[in-house]
């Protein structure tokens, strides 16, 4: 079996854009979502950085949850993944959620 596609959902550690929060429920929910679609997932902690509207560097802890899958499953699941990211975005009151599909980054809002 060849799993040549990768899906990564970046789970923020803030709500309302910049208020720190316990994101363990969202990480667990994302892990369950990816595992139910693809049979498993891996989560890694990272730091995300960007420049805000005041030209200041903003740094936040994020958790990247990712899964590999075959091409057929990837094509079949894309709409469901995007829908999930929109729901996560609303739940966490974010401007967007970063979704990486095969090394291409999308901002889902």
C-alpha cells in the first residue's frame, strides 16, 4: 500500500485570535477526526509565527495533527476535511485555520 498524500491540520493554542486557551479537547477531536478517516494520525508541537497588523511578531504554540493516505481516500475526503477546519475555526474564534495538503498551505476560515 502506498500512502503518498499527507494532510496536516494546525490546531492553535488560542481563542479569539490571541487569547491563550487549553486546546487539548480540540487536539483530541482533530486526532479522532483524522484517525477515523485515515486509520491514525500523529501530533507534534510547534511554534507558529506571523506579523500582525501593528508590524509585530506574534508567536503561538500550535499542534500539527497529520495523517497519510492513498490518492483515492485523499480525493474522497477533501471536502470533509475543509468542512472540519471551518468548524474548528468557528469553535476557536479564529480568523482561519491552517490546513496543509501535500505540502500546499491553505487558510480555511
